[in-house]
C-alpha cells in the first residue's frame, strides 16, 4: 500500500465549470493551513486553461472571527455557501479548547450528503470526526495528534504515517506542509498532473513528495525507564546496540525465562523486544545521519543494522525514505 493512500481514479475529462471550493474559517485557526488552500485554489489559472476553482472563505460563527497574532477575519460567505460547495476544506483547528459549532457540523454533513468532497488539513480531522464523517474510515492527521484522535474518536482508523489519505469523498492530511501535498493532489485528481505541476512551480514546491511523515516525527527512543523493573536491561541494551543482541541474552540479563521476559516486556514497554530493538537502532541511525558525516555502512554497523543495505531496508520499511534522502532533509545537500 502506498504511504500516501489515495483512491485510483479514471482519467475523466476536466470539469466543464469552475469547482466551487469552500474553506471554513475556524476561530483561532492556524494561518498556514488557512493560507494553503487560498494559494492553491484561489489563484486564477491561465486564461486559455479550462475553468478553474471558485474559492469562498466561509465564516463558521456570527460576526468577526479571530486568528493568531491579533488578526480579525470576516467574510461575506457563511455556512449556507459551505453546504452548497463542491469541495469543502476544514483547516487546522485549535487543539486546546476548540469546540466546533453545531451549525458547522450540520453544514459539513449536509455538504457531504449532497455529494461534495470534504477535506481536512492537519488537526481539522478532529472537526470531521466530530461530524461523524470519519467513522469507519482511514484518516490522516499530524503525527503529534494521532493518539489523541484515536482516544477521542475510536471509530476512526488513524493513519499516522501518511502525508494524506484520499478516501474518495473524504480526504485528510497530516500537519502543516502536508496540507500542500493534499491540495496539490486534489488539483492533480481534478485537472491532471501537468496542472498540479504548474501550481507547484508557482508555489516553488515539489508537486509530489516521497515518503511519509514518519521521517519527520521524533525518533522512538526508550521512554524514561521506571525506577524498577526492566530499566537496567533497557539501559544495558541501548549501550550495546552495535552488537548482535538476542532475546535470550536480554532475558538472561533480566534473570527470567524468555517467555516470562517477553510477557514482562510487553506489559512495561508496550511492544515486543525485537520491535523495540529495531526502533532503538533506527533512532540511533537517524541521530548519526543528522549529526555526522559517517558513511552509511559505518552508521549501519554502529547502530546494529548490519550493512548499508540493511539500513536502507529498515529506513524504507519504517520511514518510507532512504538514508541519503533523510540526511539531505536534515543536513542539506553536501
């Protein structure tokens, strides 16, 4: 399955009329995620090109709404425009204390029931989930909010790796720059690859990014170990990641049988010993790629992943990218 899951669509002709896009103005919403759909869908297309998008910013509460930095947002469009749109976009919402207005949730349901596509950017997925539009569906959000989305809305199948998920009539993206990825994907779906590439050139961004957001999340290193239990074993293993450690060795260090050790490990750490070791080794490799000029083969040896090919395999499986691309991302071109 591709990291950025999207529905495979037939090559339909371009829309014969402008696509009506409604962007919801949320109280204290992030300005970046609000600006992205304006930049992608609000700029006029070439005069000899097919009909483009017709963008409307829609207030979601009476009167003036506020944005970070003291900005005040006001629009001539409201929820009636949003409910009648062909494509509705909900930008990131404030994570602490924001309650979507009931009228907004009703308008989102009405738009979707009419056949509109509904998309969210970053934490905007929480608004779609509150409207019940993500129940039983796969959805993306910022990796920092994935567990919270699962907790609040257990019926949503959260994909914390994808930059975006296209589930046909419902589309969701990860955080910040992934909003650009999703909006360009929508253009590619509506008007084709060339149109999306042209918008990307105008915005000076790649029309399609490789990998997923796992390469941008924090490495999963060991949490602060408890005062008792397996903490000494975890510390001992982390100091020896470059060695070919076995589960039997870890169990022997803990003075337990392998079966008892695996049971205690799952209860205290929340995963299996093998998965934990791989997480620590990939995290060690990420740190070395970010902070040193060591060769990939040397980094593989120091992190316990064997050869450069082994390191590349683990990076592809866990981060959706290559060690070379990861290093370029965090250190720039050599």
